[in-house]
C-alpha cells in the first residue's frame, strides 16, 4: 500500500484540475506523465485516484484505470461506477462482471449507473443466471424503481431469451420512456413474438410516445423474420410518413424477409433500391442477399456480389465468406467454394460446417472427412452441426466404414448428438 501524500494541498488541487482537463480533452500522454509524477512522490489521494481513473477511462484505457483502482486504499463507489461503465461500453463484459463482484466484496453499494452497465454485460454474454442474481440485488435496493435500471432489466431478460420475465418487469414500470418501449418491442421481435411487438407498439402510441428509427427497425426486423412482407412494407410506409427514411438495418431486414418468403426478385429489387438511395450495403446486407443467388442463373448475380464484397472490403468478414462459399456450392461450383473457404482469414465453426456440407452435398465424402479431420489442427472443436454434416456426407458417398468410425468417435467424446444416426439411414 502506498504511503500518504507528501504533496501540499495546493498541489493536490492543481493536479486534480489538470487531470480533469486531461480527461475532457482525452489527453492520454499528459495524464500518464502526471500519473508517473504521483507515483514518484508516493502520492495516494482518493480524489486524485478518482480523477486518474476518469482520465484513463475517457481515453479508452480501462486496464490502466483498474490498476489505479487496485492501488487505491478503500476506493469509493463512484470510481467503481466510472470503471464499470467504461468496460461495459467497450464490450469488456467479463471485466464488467468481475469489477461488479469486486465492488460487492468490498461492501460497496452499486448505484443506478452501475446496474444498467452490469445488466448490459449479462445481456451480451447471455448470462441469465448472473442477470437474475443482479435482479435480486436490485429488488432490495433504493434503485428498484429507477426507469433506467428497469429498462436494463427488460433488455437483459429479452436478450437472454426470457421474454416473459422481461414483460413482468415492463408491466410493473410506473414510468416508461422510449428506451423501455423499444426494449420490449425489440425483445418480442427478436424472440419470435412479432405480433406481441406490434401490440406493444400500438400500446405505446396510445400512451402518446413517438416511435424512432430503432422502433421501426425492430418491427421491420421481426416481421421480416416471419416472412410477412405485407406488414414489412406497411411499416416502411408508416415510417416514411413519420419522417424516417430506411437505413442499412431497415434495408437488410427487408432483403432477409424477402428471401425467407422465397421472393428473390423482390430481394434484389430492394438491394438495388438501397444502392440507388445512397446507402451502401454492409457485411450483413451482403450475407443476406447471397442466398438469393441460387440456381443456374444465380451465379451471374453471385459473381457481381462477390466482386462488390472484394472492392468494399466486406470479403474479409467470415459471415460474408461463409455465405459466398454456400452460394457457389448451391450453384454447383464446389472448387470456387473451396477457394473462398481457404481465403477466409479467421474461419469459425460455421465456415467449416458450410464447406463440409458443400463437399457432402456434391458426393465428395472423402474431401468432407479430410476437412473435418483438419479442424483439431486449427484449434476448432466440432459442434453438433459439424458431426451431423460429416456423417451425412459419409452416407451420401457410401463411406460406411468411415461413417461408423466417426459415429463411434462422436459418442466416445460424449457429444450428445442424437441426429448423428441420420447417416445410417442413408440419403433421402
């Protein structure tokens, strides 16, 4: 532990002003110099430590901020609040939960800013159990009825697939702002409850709240997943009447919905309209449109999308790469699929599964098995889709001995894949 400050009070006040200024200006280098000065003089002052934490978090350096926190004797709750919020915003969700645990272990009471940050981390990690423990802590605190905390609870439960619990929190809210309405609408839309999302929207309108772009995109996304293009276009119409033009999220949702409804012409029409409106497609859009490029004539459109992805840099995205190799395989160009696969830099399990499936679908079982055997050397563990895919490839190619070997290996690793028996039944 550091000794008490040897600097006069006037210097401490001046340093605090400097650090506050450095934080506002995001002047990392100057903040580090002053931090070094404080270390040399063995200065450990609560106010200065807090301002150092502010400076580092404002400059996007949460790990340096945590080192300051750990050197501070009995840090105050505000310092924890600042650091937890910074980690959550930067996507350091495990670090967020760890800091929350440290805060509780030190007997400190989280405030109304800490809980939303922690719940956001739970939502993004899909950690329902941790989220429920936070909910229990909130219920006995002074912030239980805080609108921002309640909204974060709704969002956490929705993203963890517990939409009913989210609705229970939502129904008990005494004051609902637009963020709360949006959390409930998007929660239903993302969990298959598109009609419930529509019902919440109508309730919101009756309460006098006005939708924003996020509201409309949530509704468009939900009904697109359902393949209900009539409602999608109705939302687009209403959206425009209220002064909101479709953005990249809206267009991508429309394209996905059209493809799900097998209205490929409509999907390409939306894609062209999107380009004409001056909104460049992102990697999600490219991945969404590629499944429409199937059949003997789809290859020409697919080549055009492939070229566009290379020019715009979306080609390096693993989702785009997987969609491209699927497109080539469905059009009968397996060699092109494999070229795309090998060019994907950070291949995930989905990409491997797609390529194994491509080989299997074209009766190239030996290549499918060889690719499967490469996975461990690349540090990847097969999932249930991988096992089912490679066993199906063996079945279609008549590789019964190889299929039996893999089937036994699958069960010896306790993969729990019941559908693995599909290969025994043969194709069809």
